[in-house]
C-alpha cells in the first residue's frame, strides 16, 4: 500500500474543461521540471497553481500559449490541442488568451496608450477613434485612464501590472493567464489587482489560471487550487482544502 | 598544444561553438524565409531606417572628415618623395571610395548600431517583451529582426556615400592648407580615374556589411538568456563579431569583384 504522501498523479475531472494538461513532462537539459502534470480548469473558474519558487509554475502556464512545448503529454485549451497547433490556428488560439507576465512585459519604447493600441491596430478593423474609445474604456476599467500618455518607466509596480492587465484584456479574451500577478506589490496593490481578477471572472465569465505564492491573492481569487511540488501536482481543491491539507510540503508552504 | 589543452579543459567548447554556429545559420534561414512574407511592418522599417540613418549622420560625418584629413596628410609626404604629389586627390578618391570609406563607415556603424540593437533586443528578451509579442500573435521576428536587418541593408550604402563625400571635403581642406590647391583642380584630379563600377560595387558591398551587422546583432539579442550581464555581453559581442565578419566579408567581396571587374 502506498504512503498517502507518495507522489500521486491527480487525474483531471471528467467533463469538458476549458484548460487542461494531461501528463505533461518538460525538461531543460538534465533538469526535469514537470513530471507528469495533469490538471483541468472548467469554464468560468479561477484556478490558482501554488508552490515554492523554482517548482515549475511559470513553465506550466507557458504551455497553454505554446511559449513552451511539452516533451511528453498533451496541452488543451478551448477544445484544441495547443501543442500541435501552427500558423493561423495557433494565432487564433493565442488571441483568445490574454497573458499577464510577471514583470508586466510592457513595451518600454511606447506609451501606455501605444502599448494597447499596438495590439488593437494589428488585430481589429477599428478606426482610430474606435480604438481610442476602447483603450480609454479599458484603462478606465483598471482605474488608470490618467496614465495613457506616460511611459512604463514612469509607472509604479502596481500601475504596470494593471496596464499589463489592460493590454491582456483589450481583445476581450476568453481565458486569462497570470504569472505571479501580485509579486512585488504592497498589500493594497495586491488587493486591487486581485479584485480586478475576480471582477473579470464575475463580470466577463473569464476562465483563468494564476500562478502565485502570494497567499493573500490566492485567498481572494481561488475557485480551485493546485499545489505543485517537484514537478507534480500533489494536492488540489479549494483554497481551504489546501490550507487544511495533511501533506507536509503543503503545510510547510502555508506555515503554522 | 594550446588548442588541445583548451579542448581538454573545456570539452564542451567546440561543441558549443558548433551548436551556436548552427543556431545562427537557422536564424539567418528564418530571416530569408520571413522577410518577403507578411506582416511587412513598413512603418517600423521606416522608423528603424530613421533610427539607423539620420541619427548616424553626425558620427559618420566626423569619421569621414577625419579619414580625409589624415589620409591626405599621411600620403602627401610619401608621394612627395616620388614627385607624385599631384596625384594625391586621385589616390585619395580611389582609397576612400573603394575601400577605406566603406570599411571604416561599416565598422563605426557596427559599433553604434550593433551594440544598440543587441542591447535593445536583448533587454526585450529578458523582460519578456518578445514573449508578450509572441503570445499576442504579433510576429516578433518580423517586427524586430526583419525591420532592423533591412534598415541596415538600405542605410549602410547611403551613409557610406555620405562619409566618402565628407572625407573628400576633408582631403580638399588639407590640400588647400598644404598647397593652396584650387577646388576645380582637386575635383578634376580626384575623379579622373574613378570608374562607375568602383562606386557601385564598393558602395553596394556595404549592404552586405549592413546585413552582417543587422543579423548578428539581432541574433545575439534575440537569443539572450539570463539578465543584465548577458545583455551587456550580447551588445559587446554584437560589435566584435560584426566587425570581424565585416573584415572577412570584405576580403571575399574584393576578391570576387576583382575577378569580375578587374583591378584598379
């Protein structure tokens, strides 16, 4: 009989998940980062992947936009096999997914307005006036209308995150991926960004995965949580389920 | 002996060089696969030509002026020994237009543009801006690499001609100060044996040099992994590698042009 704390692969639930990984393995050289990860997120759910630093959380979500390809396993999003898409099909999927990078990844040679316009101009047939209207609406939504003409270097960390979020949602995606959305922010900014994530789920029905080790953010946004340790999902459930887990690594993460 | 000990101490060194060379070849192949396909990013190409061109005019002007004056000063004494001082403008024009102007201009631009592009794209890589372009289906290769390489290909000959002209102005000023030469005599003598093929071939070879600077700098920036230290190394290597390849390419181009167009 196996120990309850042995490496258990948690199988995804049945149904038709919006986002799914099936037994994904990923290595870089001789470092085996993901060792058979399987998870599923249903439509409209806000999922969180937690774990210590260097456990492969960023590597995990990059598979959903084909920034990385798995060595083994399958990656699914919106009913399509992501790791096998190419060309226009891949572009169409990527346009359905917004991605908020850990450092926001704003284009620093462009103003806030231009950062958003850059995406809109290339992917829509809006007129200049229509694009401006959409941009200001989106900036209003993240409470940053007044920063439109500023450059990223002039913004605070929290403002950069919100502009990054504005750029991620400007094309009204169905899915959002957040890579450490609140890292480096003060508690007030953590709440602001976390509340925005919840609003996106509630107001727009967006399905999302956030990777984070910020407990406050996780507590606010989680519908379903996964705990990643040494390349495997060792626990899954609600935030409270993880908080009450018996697994020693999970307990060590959450502290006393 | 030294090479053997290098391989012993760093057995992966040769492997790394071969891998990197192969990777670079694939990158060049990707450029030729993409540059003629949409998205064409015309506006960004013009931006890059402006960045590379108009902001290099002053630097190349100073370079040209210095080349002209120094070459004229250095050559005058040597030619005077053979009683051939009168052909100085001719010698100056042939040297500047055929070789010194194109090569020196390209090396100077390798320093300015190569370092700038390597650092800029490298910074974008480490701050995930290139990944952001990728996930937004914005084709970062076309937007960042194709535009910059083509800008260099188009701009290098233009700046070379500019440098050459300023070099001749510098040479003329030196001639006026040294021997009070009339400008009509200077111009007539300077261009008396300069052929059209000299101008065309030796100016257009700078398009090849421009391609080298663009593709090497973009490759080194695009493939940065790490942090600010690696970005700095990419910028430095962009200059060094581009400069070396320019000099090697010049040998090849001169050899080929002499074969097809004959000697001076």
